[in-house]
């Protein structure tokens, strides 16, 4: 017999908000009725708090598995649950990572009421157990559930190991609840019966793989709760940068090459599979190019990547790739005349110099060479700088130092910080380069929990158009907190 604590939630050091109480009440109702649930709560509105209250108060007698999508999410959540929030007995809430010894993992899986782990680490331990000894969970909570959907898929819509874990949890009768702030993107599917590539909302794909799925949407919460009182507006501006004449010419030549190759791919594909691209706009061929059989696909993807390098890396790093593009009109003289570093570096320094004393700035970029160049140049102007990339081991320690420092400081981060890092101490967020995925960029914009975001882009290039499209989509999908200026 499943038992739930009564409606009066256990006392907690957390001051609950009205919308959180309403969400928890709805989750309790869905649990009793056996409805798996996705909770859409915008970034910065307390998904971690909701998970904690759900586990500790609403489901206090249930066995719970908490899956955290990354090592940063794992570290932050364990800290908050055990230190900031408190309330769990030592033996009640246990976690294991890739560094945890094998015997201890199995002990935790066997004994703890609440088990927290990253999905891969959990799957590694879980799959090694014989069927008779596999742990049983009443509840499975998946953090950032939108991340489990493949960007491109066919019959396998979910990423590994969720393609195996979700059917097991569903078959065993576990209640599945997912938390996310960004479940409004779509992904690409091949419909074999129609011989057609289609764009499908991620939430539809989740609905196909998780039975009895209900969704608590932000739109409903905005209409029926006080959640709007806690939303922090993010002001997003395009910040134009003038590329050097050499880089401008190179980008124009690459653009033309991309357009020509794209048309060749469309023509080839339509000749072999007349219906394959019927539902895909020509502007989105890049999204599906990896699923096409055209002989020009590899060249096309290569050009797209080099163009990205030209706007996100430094010339010293991407120059070598340009020598391959002679047939597109890119000459050696043009390549050798490129400046030492991109004009965006100067713009970042200019913006940082304008910031007041004791201010904090975050700069997001895609590549390590740019992160290192930014750190070197910012230090040259006498500003304390911190860096968080995939190569930095103790990321939490670096982030804490940035948060606590009382002088003017800059944090340079690569994509490792797109989720699960909260930086409300920062006054300004500078985005050095953007990617096409709307939810990814929205997550990055929200790292500072409101305030001003500046998106750098080279004027009169594809990048300006890319930023315009991105901001238009963000404004459409997440209108409650994004103010595009």
C-alpha cells in the first residue's frame, strides 16, 4: 500500500511560494492517479527546491531515484540537499558518482531511501546487477528531462541510457516526474512510412516514450499562480561588431559556397527521394544534412563548421582550415592578412572597462582558444579573471571564488556552464558567439538570473541574421522573461 504524508508539509527551512505549493499539490494528485508528469518551470524559479520538497515532504515514505544530468548538476544538488536545505538523515539520502567504489554503489542502491546519481553512472551499476537484485524505486525524478530527447532520431527517440532506463521504469510501475525549464524546442525525425524527414516537438517525443504523461506548463502557472512575481527579466541586446575587411570577405565567400552546396543537396535529395524534404524549409537543411545521402553533405557540414570557427575562434587557430577553401575564392594572401585576433576581443575589453568598480561580468564562448585569449587580455587591463572550461577540474571552487570576490572581476566560461550554474552576482553577461539551438542559448542567457545580456555578432554577416532569428524564437517561446532590445 502506497503511503503519502498528509497535506500539511513537513517543516522546512525553505520558505515556500504559492506556485510551489500548487505544483506540489498537483504532483501529489498525479502520483496518486499514476500520471507521469513533466513540470515546466522557468530557469531560476526553483526546480531544485521543488525536487527537494517533493522528496522530503510529499513523498516522505517512498523510495526515490534522482537522476542529475551532469557532474555539475550532481555536485550542486548534493550540496544544496545536504547543506543548504538540510533535513535528511545521513542514511536516508545517499549519492554516488563515477568516483564511488563499486561495493559502496551497490550498498547505496540496496539501502538508501533516496538515491542520487548521474544517469550513466547509475546505468553502469544498475545493468551489472542480476534481475533479481535490481533495486526497486517507487519514484524516478529526472532533472532537465528535455536533455534526454535526441536532437535527431528515428525509432530511438531518447538518448542513451534513457532509451533503456525509461522502458524499465515504466514497466516496473515507477512514477516518473521530469523537471525542465526548456521543453519548447523540436527535434528531427525520419518517418519511414512516408519516406519523409519531419520536425517534431520534444514534448511529443517524450509523450510517446513515457506512458500516461501529463504536463504542468508555465502558461498555466502564469495564469493561475503568483509565479510571475518571482520572474526576473532578462534584457537581451544585439551588440554589433565590425569584422576586419579580410574576415568580412572570407565570411562572404564561405556564405556563397554554403548557399550553392545547399541547393545542390536539395536538388540531389529531391531527385532520389521526392517527398523526403517536403516539410523541411530550405533554411533548415543544415539541421537535417546529417540524415541525407547527398555526396555534398560532408562538404556542406565542413563549410558550416569552418564558418563557425571564423566567428568563434581566433585566426591563429582557424587559419589552417581556410587553406582548404581555395576553390571558394579564399586566397593565401587573404588568409595571411587576417589580424592576430578577432575584433570581438576588443569589444569585450571595451565593455569590461566601462563596468563600474566591484561589478562582475560573465563572458560565454564556445572554444578554449578564445577563452584563454580572453583571460589573457582581460588580465592585461588589470581585472581579476576566472575561467571555467571542460579542462578545469574543481569548477565549483572557481565559481565560488568568483561569487565571493569583492572587487571587479570577470568569469570566462565555455559551454560547460550552460546549465546548473547560477550566477546572480553578475551584472552583465556577454555572449561571444551563439549556437542555433534555442533552448541552449536561452539557458545560457539565464545563468545570471536576469539583468543585461549582450550578444556579439559581426555586422552584415550571416551571424547577424543568426542572432536575429535566435532572439525572435526566444521571444516567441519564452515571452514571460525575455525582453529583446
